[in-house]
């Protein structure tokens, strides 16, 4: 959210914060959530870039399409371990996975 919008909202009596503040997350918890979201978004992007459907990825994993949809939505029932195994199953390199995680640092610095 840009600075002028935050200022207008505060002047109107609104409290402006982020999800981590609202949920009272520690810095580590907030960073974990951001990493999980980055892995989920990366899974979807890489799957689409490789021309795979959710159903095709599910078949490769021995899972269901709805489970892949939950992975891509970073559902709380999905573990980071499963996301990592899924990324590797679609051919993501360790470098590509590291780039997804490094993107979290870049986003936090901005």
C-alpha cells in the first residue's frame, strides 16, 4: 500500500498494518508464511511454464488434483516438505527453488 493511502486511512481513523501484525505473528512465523507462499506461487508458475495441468502433476505425485490446488494456495494442511517434493517432481532445480526463497528477502527489503 502506498504511503499517501496509508496516511489518508490513518487520518480517517483506520488502523493500518499487515497480516503478521493482525495475527500477532513473530518475525520467524511471518517469514515462514512468506516462504510457504513463495513456494506455492513458484509451484504454480513452474507447473504452468512446463505446460502441466494440476491433474497431471497430481498423477506424477500419486496424489489428487484437489491436493495440488491446495499446494498452490499454500493451504495450511500442506507441508513445506510436500511443496519441495512437488517442485522437484516437476523438474525444478535447487537453484530455481533457492531463487523463489531469495525472492522473499527481496520483497521484505522493498
